[in-house]
């Protein structure tokens, strides 16, 4: 049985250029993205309710609720529309996509701000919340992967588009909600951290999804001016991505340093007070003097010798003056424990 030449040509083409898709599929993907990216009534209803659900999920510290809100969030479409506009060199589409993103972001922020005013202070201590206040360079890598995979899911058939929405919404919507909650509680430090995470994720997702559209050979502008505009768009996206890596590198180095210092404190405390259970370690630094707050579970009291020894060893290992502040949570033995 003779294999058609066209099929052989297609198979060879897919092997050489596996991301390439035909013109008909390109037009279908482009039309789908443009249609879904419109800031119509349906779009903003989904945005409102996804913002409410994700914000409440952060307040009650429930990852399941946060993921449920991501399923509704439609922000994947204007982001992919922006990426497509970059590759096609269409300034008007860039403006429309950015305007939709700005309105969506402002809407989610206001919702989070309002709900945050009614939330208790302990909402700022949940793991779902705190994980989005100190972004590192690793979150940027995750966002790059999310953008590429999100665009891939939309571009290639036989894969559910809802997956792309969740993947990209995970990187974009929760940081906006965290900003709103933080501002409502007057914590501008946390708000700043979540803003950096939001901006870096938005730029990374837009850039990597643009790369997918580029290697999938989506048709660019035909004019020389349009081609130059396309190159300029990609160049600016790359510059913005590089700029966002600077604060992320600084935060990452700070987080690594703090984790190393906390590990030193835990190890030294365990040696000096061997029968203790360390439950929390926090370090506050000012004028090259570190105040170390250690919370331990302990059945007895500490001697002055132990405290001085802890102070001296920590000062040597951390190469600075260390002032330990130890909180002891007493362990009370029950009658059953004593009888055993």
C-alpha cells in the first residue's frame, strides 16, 4: 500500500518542526483568543466571582477553594491576546488586551480590599497567603512554564482549554487578591511583595506564551514596519522580564540567608537545650544586631549558663551580635505519663 506523498511531507515537517501548526488551525486559535478576550458582561461576571472565591480561599487558608476560584478566572484570554498581539505586531490589539487586564486587575483588587476589611488579622498568617508575599526567582520559572503550557494547551487541539485557565490564573489572580487583603490591613510590605510577584508572573507568562506562538509559526505582519514593530515588542518583553529578575534575585538571596540562619539557630539550640522541642524561630536584624526569637517546648527552666552559651555560639556562627529571646511553652505531664 502506497503512502500518500502529502502525508509523508506532513510527517517529516512535524518531526523537523514539531510545534508548527497549519494556517487553518492558526486562524481558529486566533479567533478563539480574540473572542474570549473581549471584556464583555460574561467575562467580568466570571472575574468578579473568581476574585471573591479566591480571596475567601486565602482568608480561610484553603487551597481547594483557591483552586476552585482559578477554574472560573478568565484572565488567561486577555493575557494570550496580548501575547498574540506581540507576535503579530498589532498595536491596537495590545492596547485592548492591556486595557482589559487593567480593568480585571482593578476589579479583583477592589473585591479583595473590601473582603479584607471584614477578615480577621490571622488571615495574614495562613500558608496560602504568606506564600505569595515573598516571591523568589523560582516563582518566575514557574510562571514561564505556566505561560508556555497555557498557550500550548490553547493552541493544540485535543486538550481542554480549562486547564490553561487554571495554570495561568494560578500565577496571576492570587497575588492580586493578596495585595488587596494586605492593603486593607495596612501591611504595605506584604502588599509590595505580592505586587512584585504579580508583575513578574504577568510578564513571564506573557513572554513565554509569546515564544510558543512564535515557534508555532503564527503569521506575523507582512509589512516591513510591522515586522520591526514585532521585533520591538519581543525586545521590550525580554527587557521587562530581565528587569523583574533583579528584585527576585535580591529577595531569593535574602530568603536563603534567613533560612540558613534559622537552621543554625535550631541546630545550636538543640545542642544547648537537648531535651527541648523547637516550634518557632524568627530573626529580626537592626544595626548589625540580630534578635533571635525562639519558641521551645520544655519541661523545666533554663539556666543563665545555657542562655549565655547559646548567645556566644550563635554570635560566632552568625558572625554578628546575637541577642536570644526565648519563650518556653511548659510541658505538663499528666498522671498517666507519670505512672508510666
